[in-house]
C-alpha cells in the first residue's frame, strides 16, 4: 500500500516558477489602455508594481528562478503534502483514486501566501517600504500581512466595511502580523471620502477597496500595490503547487486523469493545473483533463462572455481579454467570498477558449454537502472556496464508479475553513440558500 500522505523533503521545493506562456499554441492577447484601447506597455503598470514583477507579468521565459531567500521562507510550510483520500474513496465506493494537494497547511491557511511572499520580496528588492492592498473576507489581506512582516515591509489593508464588522478574526490576524487595517470606505483616501460623502453608512465593496489601495500606492513614493489573483505573475508564483504535486504523484506511481481547482480569479487552479497542462500541450498527455470549479452564483467561465473588460468594478484598471460577467456584475452573497469575482485570469480564459481546460459551476447547497462529507471522511474542514473543488472531485469519482473506470483524480485543497464556520453553521442549521 502506498503512503496516505506523500511528502517531499525541503530540498525538493521548486527552484523555478513555470510560465505557461511559451507553451501556448496561440499567444495571449495584450491588456489595453482603458481610454485609447491601445495595447499598454509595461511602463503603464510602473506606478503600482515593481519592475521585477512587471517583467514577470510579460515574460516569455519558460522558467523563472525563485530567489533563495523566498525558498528559505517557503520551508516554513513547503513542500505541502499530497494526501490520498482513502476514507473518502471508501465512503463513495468508487474505483477512482482521489488525491488532494494540501495548500491549507500554510501559516495563513491558504495558497495565497505563496505569491504574497514573492511579491513582498520583489518589492523590497526595489526599495519599496510599504505595501497597500484590499481585502474582502480577509484571506488575501492576512497573506500579504504575513508576507510583508516576514520580509520586513509595512502593510496597509483596506478591508471591505461589512467584512470588517462581521468577520473580525482575520482582521485580528492581520494586526497580529503588524499590518494596519482600516474599514473601506475610509477617510484616508479621496475615493473613500467621496463615497462616504454620498453614503456615510456605505457597506463598502471590493471595487471601492481596490480604488483606495491603488490611490494609496499611487500617491506615496514608498508604497506599491499588491494583487492576490488574476494577473499572470500571480498565477506564475502559484505553479510551485503543481510542480510539487507532479513529483508527489510520481512517488505515488500515478499520473492524474483529471486535475481540479476551484476558480475565483484563477490562481490556485492555474497553480495546480499549469505544470500538468504543459504535458498536455506538448502532446505527452493529450487526454489530461483540467477542470476549474466555480460557483453557480458567479459563473464567469461557464456563462460569461470572453471579451475585454475591466479588472475592477469601477473601471479604472487596464482592459483584459477574459471570460467575464461584466465588471458591474454583483454576485449573490454566497459564502465562498473568494470566488465572487466577475472575471477570470486572462491565461485561464485563453486555455478555456482553446479547449484545453473545462469549467463546471455548482450551487452552494451541493458544495457544502460535499464539504461536510469530506470533513467527516478526511478530518480537514475545507474552505468554502476549496469545497467547490472537493465537490467536483466527488462528482468525477461517482462518474468513475458509474462507468466502472479506475480514474485518478487530483484536486487542490486551496485552504481550510476555520474562519468560515458561520458558513458551516448556516448549512448545518438549514438557513443557507442552498440553490445560490
Ligand atoms: C482567494 C481564495 C480562492 C480563490 O482565488 P483563486 O485566485 O481563484 O485561487 C480559492 N481558495 C481559497 C482558500 C482562497 O483564499
């Protein structure tokens, strides 16, 4: 019997990020200036991001080296284990082999720290002293707060007002890591003051918080902005997940037929799937299926149109070609807050358009039923976001049972749900909107 927990030594932490761009059959479309609709050059991003990250954003190199200092900090939690979900397989009575990559073991409880550390490092290399960002429920904010502290930077987080009031724990976490956290809209920025003048009781939104963080970074010489998903360089940093998982599956003596990640902005899905998709694109594994699982309430990949759209809600970012529901789309308030994004990563969207990946959408009642099943079999309580991947994996395991085929399934457990227990409470108490 192979191990239940497939681990790698720290020496196997990847030395490079994998950039899928040079392996794409068609080149990705460039971002456009929102006014002129002309392709923008790297210099347009310079007020917000350090040059090193902008270079990664537009890079055509297949492998980009991970600095030793970042690898040393990755040792705190990497390589993350791959688990064989034996109890879940038995419960489902499926011939499928189900594996999951456990990104919930990071100190902040999700994959987001992988890119936060790299972004903080690249900023510090260029003399940046302070990072500004937005956060909704607080997953990204707590990751950046932790990374900034570990890299010796200050961190300023604009947290959406409703979450600030209703979800205090991640706010305390950010402050524990030394970050300054304000409710957005705040009186610290022009954008925040304008909103507050119109509505002193504004609950805020991710769009408003982005505007505040961007303004903060644009106004101060010592400060840059950081984004937790969607952009090419963020997806790039997450590919350490898939690279480790490939070695771990090799140790297990298997190659997955299906790899699955939940999809909000696309970074944890891409992180797991892109290294495997390299094999599909090269022709080595032409039948590999990569599946992005999204909420039915925010179905950008399954129901959105692929067109140029803004990355934020107020329309201030460059235009990106992506599957989108429109930047003014407001999804139902489902519990998977990290998946409530109107668009998708341009690279993920590109692969979907070319037929190299698939997308599925699920309602939250089904997602939480699977999340509870998973917790009861495997012990770990998954984040509501990650539970979309759990649910998809269970669907594919049941399909394998119906067809009698021994499918190998690998999914990404992007985070744990310890700060999301009110969502579980509403499911267990029967007050959740199951069809949302
Ligand atoms: C933020 C988040 C997501 C969604 O973001 P992606 O960029 O799509 O990965 C998924 N899972 C967890 C646990 C998150 O915190």
